[in-house]
């Protein structure tokens, strides 16, 4: 097998981990998790009310009501069952912030980085599939399983991203990253399409709606585990890892390496500058995706069926958008392509503002626009950041990349919710999100990425 064939095999194997893990994000986290966990929590609250009296269930004025705003308790604290998913996502984010930096440091010091990827993927896949066991009022089991699955997801992504500099040269990384991201959206979209088909046809199949969702959890875990075998067979074991001293342990060396990285990162201010820019515009991206269904439902008055079609449309268009970004970056460079995509984001949001209630064609047009730039913007940011990472620090810097992305993802939803509450309209709230893209554009424009790459000790690609 030639060197070219070997590299292509590595690239294809790497793409498949995007394909493997995407159903956890698209199905478990984005679509079915919020729907099912809130329902299970409400069942638990109503059951507790029936057993212990109506105190845990109150309406907005604090008057007891066994059917509205039921509360659940944890460690003696009561909170609305409908708020469980929001709090769960927040706790999951905090756990990742605590764990992922150590994960990155350990991965960079490991003799077998691929094995760490495999164990995190297995942990996430097993716990994701085990959410099939959550039924009735057992929301506590769902909480534990989702938190562990989310740690497996985040930890595996840190290691997975860190393979990019190992398998692709500076001139290849934009295309490889874009194809991987696009392939992931295709896989996530296909899995979601099959699961939504089961969900919508559950009556004709003789199963309950809850069972259809539980099967979606199970199949997402199986999909994740089975397709992870492909990258584990294709990727190199060690990647760019350091040699460990004979007397050292991976865990101890990982903590030592993390402390050193935090101190040394100040010596690469341009890398940190680009990371800061990314954190701003990716907050806008994640917020637009997260609130698009709410905007369609509450502001534009669309049915759940329209919203489901919209989610699927975004998933599949994102495949073509990711591939397109890779082609454009080959001609104009990653930075210019990212800047162009940020302009498109502003235009898409502006168009969303003009869509009238009930205008399905217009709303689908917004979905197409989001899909075209969704995968590509993130994919090229991932590959461009890889160019700015000092050799041997890939997993650690990508842990900062992932932690930063999750740690700042609260600001966009806060802006959207706050302006929506203050104005009584989500139209003004959606327009306000353009600030993240405008500010991200301006700041990214002024980051000298070529100097940042050279300062990190790497060779810049021919087109940048």
C-alpha cells in the first residue's frame, strides 16, 4: 500500500468517529433527551404528589395544583420537573469543564492514545444505550446515565480532535476536518431519520411513544459503539504522544503536563486570541441551533411535524455545507472561509426575522441556510486551531477548546431569553444573536493566523 493510500485510509477511519458519535448529539441530546426526561420527571412529581400530598405541585402563583408545574426534589431542594433537562445540561457542562483538561493532558502523555479514545467511546455508548432502561418515574437513573454518557462523549472528542495533526499535514487539515464534520452530520441525520420514523409510526407498530424514544436511546448507543470500531482499527495507536519516564504514571504525568500547559499557554497569545474569537461566534452558532425550534414553535406557530422536518433538513444540508466549506477553504484559505461563513450567518438570521408566522417555505429556507454554514464553520475552526497548537500538546489544547466552547455556551441563550422576555417577541431576540457573529467576525479578522502558526512552531499551509 502506498503512502497516499495509507493516509487516505487514516482519513476515512478518522471520519467515521464523527459518524459514530453524532447520534448522541442529534438524537439523545437535541431531540429525544429533553422530551423524554421532562416527561419522566413530571410522572415522578405527580406520583409523589399522589403519595405525599399536593405540596410539590404548584401553579405560577404558588397555589397547589396536581397537574401543573410539578416539582421534583433532589437533596431536599424542589425545582420544576420541566426544568430538569436545562439543569442537567448545565451540570453536564460543569463536569466536562472539570474533567476534560485532565483528559487531554493524560492523552498527550499516553503510549496508546487510541485506547483512551476507545474507552471513552465505550463508556458513552454503553450509558447512552442504557438510557433505554429509564421508564416510569425513574428520572434519577436517567440523570446519572446521561451525565456519564456526556463525559464519555466530551472525553472522546478531545482525543479524537487531537488525532487531526497526526494524520493530516498543514495543507490537508481543512479538507479532512470539513469532510469529517460533514460525514458526522450525514450519520447523525440518517440515524435520526430512522428513529423519527419509528417515533411517528409507533401506533401502527403497536408500541408506545415512550418505548419508541427508549429504542432511540438504545440504537444511538449501539450505533456509537459499532461504528467506533472502524476508527479504532484505522488510527495509529500512539499518535503524537510523548514518551513517559520509566517511573512515571500516566495520571501523574497528565496532571504535571496540564499545569505546564496552563503556564506555557500565555506564551502563545495569538493561539489564545483565536480561541477567544471562536468562543464568541460558536456561542452564537450553538444558540441559533438550540433556539430554532422554539422560535419556530412560539413565534412562527409551527406544528411539531414542521419542526421535525426542519431538524432533519438542517442535518442533511449540513453534510453538503461541510463539504462545500472544505472546497472553498482549499481555494481561499480557512480564515477567509470562516469570515465568509460568519457573514452568511448574519444574513440567515436577518432572513429568519422576516419570516411570517405560518410561512413554512420561508422557515425551511432558514433551515437550509443554517445547514450550509453550520458544519463548515465549526470544521474549519477545528482545523485552523490545530495549526496553532504546539507539537505534542494537541489533546490538551483541544480540551481547552472543548471546555471553552461549553463554558461560554450559556451567554447566547441568556441573551435570547432575556430579550424575548423584555420585549415579548422572539423576533428581536433572534436578531440580537447577530452580535455574536459580528463581534466574532471583527475580532477574527484581526488575528494574524500565519504568525500564530509560526509562533507555535508549525509550518503554515500554502493557502491561509
